[in-house]
């Protein structure tokens, strides 16, 4: 019986002594979407308020009426 305990301790103690880093859980879809939305909101805050791609050559937006005055 004592021999069995000694063999059991000698085989299991090295395994128990090993330390492995705790794996981080994978990012869920919900967390990924929240991070994307937060990043987009942060980018929008830093973006200029006038967007040149929204405007024509005369500086008007496509849905704004063009004045006929020269």
C-alpha cells in the first residue's frame, strides 16, 4: 500500500507543480460589436464636421438646391 502511494505521489506531483497561464476566454460577438461601435464613435468625434466627399465642386450637398444667382 505504501509503495502504491509513493508511486502515485511521484507520478502526480510533477503534473500538479506545473503552472500554466490562465487562457483568456475568446471574445464574443457581442463584445466585438460593442468594441467596433465604440471605435466608430471615437473616430467620429475626431473627424472633421465637414466631409468633402458629401459636397459638389461648388460646396453644396447634392440634396441642397442650387441657386440660380451668378
